[in-house]
């Protein structure tokens, strides 16, 4: 069995070599599937057809017919010679092979008669020719069949040489036979033409769709790879990384190869792994956003705001994650909170430390105005102490305000 398979592989490689898929056509251009159809038909059907030819040749030799077997052998050898001859352009070979197949079918009709396989071969060759050549040439086999029927009608009527058809058909009967044969050929070719037209249009639409999908895929791949924000995709069931972009490689310090051999738990501190498992076990089928803590290769912790969604990569359920480092934003929030606390402290100072000496100054000033000629040494000393307290309170407020200015955060 292994030996047979080995021979079959060599046989197929031979035909792939003599009928290459990347051939440059000159006479016409056909779709790759038509070239494959031509190759496979010659490769598989021709050897099987040769068995039937060989049986007819043996029968002809037994009955004393020499010309027919010799002629068929020459035609078949010529056919195989043209098939394997790489020096001849493939499109020329295809035309010659089809012409020789027509010659074999006509020879069968003339020397074996309508009871032989000639008419069947002719019909099969019609289908084959209509399918392998360009769609615009689909009806050429029908024209060829009409020409063959006219030629055979001429031979039947004038009998230029002995043949099997002249013995069983006259011109009127052959016209009736030919009309039915041409009708079947027309219906068959018309159906093939209609199917191939639809198939080619569908194939063209699919090619355009594939091109658009490829362009869309390249766009989103570039959008992923070139995104300045770290992005990664991990498998839902295992948590293994499937894909990371360059920004993630730069941010976390791991190479692409290291990432693809890791699990998402590697970028989370040990204290939060259980929290991670709880999150993703509860959101397996929906999106998720939130603030988490991540850790890079050097052990540095930093907060990230993640946005995630479910995706499918080559049939694998996965999660796409956009991880934005929000360290600066969090620091800014903490500074704002501290500033708010400082403002509260300033308000307390103003209500307690500033208002008391200011009230004292106002009261002492009122006393001096009520007694303009009295000795105010003690009052002046008290006034001085109150102004000193007021100045210290104001200086404390100014210093605290200047030391807690908050600048807007830089873009992350």
C-alpha cells in the first residue's frame, strides 16, 4: 500500500510539474480552478479512458482492422507528448489536447459507429471544453460540434472512404441524429455558461470581499500594533497571552516571546491575584472597565485603567484589554484632595487665629477713640501684641497656600 501511494505521489508531482499553476498564458487567461480542472482531468480521467481505448483496439485487431488501431495509437502518443511537453506554452497545449480529444471522438464515430463511445466522448469533451476555457468561449464547443456533424454528413453522403456510419445512416437519418445531438449540446453548454457566469461573478465578489476584509484586518492590526496605549489579548479559559502590542512590551519590560509564554497573573501583584480571578470569573461574557494595579518586569507597581471586551481569535474565546497607566492622574487626584484639606485648614485658621486678634484690635481701637486724652500705654502694648498675632496668622496662611499649588497633570 505504501508503495502504491508513493507511485501516486510521484505521478501527481509529475503532472504538477508539466502543468504548473503559475504558468503565464498568452492566448487567453483562465481562473486557477479551471487550470486545476484541466490538470486533474488529464491526470486521472485520461489513464482510465485509455483502458477503454485499449479494449477497442484489441477488438479491432482481432477483427482484422489495422488502420484504426495504428491511427489511434499515434493520436494517443501525440496527445500524451503534447501534455508533457513544457517547451510548448500551456495555453497552446490545452488547445492542442482538446483538438486531439475531438479527433479521437470523431474517429470512434467514423470507424466504430454510433453504437460505440464516440458520441458519448464527443459530448463529454463538449462539457470539458466549455468548462476549462474562458467564459466568453463557452459556446465554441457547440460551433465545433455543428462543424463535426456537417463534416460527417458530407462523409456519409459522398462516402469518400469506408466508415461505419455510412453503413448504418443515410443523410436524412444523420441529420435527425445530429439535430438531437446538437440540441443536447446546446442545452448543456447553455447551462454550463449560465452556471459559470454566476460562479465567476460570485468568485469576483468573494475576491473583492476578501480584499476588503484583508484591508480591514490590516487596518485593525495596525491600530492594535501601533496604538500608543498598552494593549493585549489573552485566552479566557487559561489566561495565557495570545497577542501584545509594542506599547505593552515597552511598558511592562517583557519581550513579545516572554509575553506569549506568560499568564496574565504575571502582570498582577501576588496580593491581587485572587481579586483578578474573582473579576474575570464574574464577567466572562461581557465588557469590563475599572482601575487595577499592575506590576512590570522590574517589580514596579502602577495603577491602570482597563477597558476590556470579548473577542474571538481563530476560534478561541479571548479578551482584548486596553490598559492605560493612570499614575499621573491618581497623583493629581491625591494632590487635589490634599489641597482641599489645606483649604479647610486655612478656613479654620481664618476663623480661629485671625478673627481673635482682629477682634482684639477693633476693641482696643474703640477704647482709644472713647478716651482720646487718657494714657494708652497698656492699650498700645496690647494692640501691638494683637497685630503681631494677626501678622503671624496671615503669614501662616500665605505660606500654606503657596506650598500647596496644584498644576494640571501632563497627558498620560
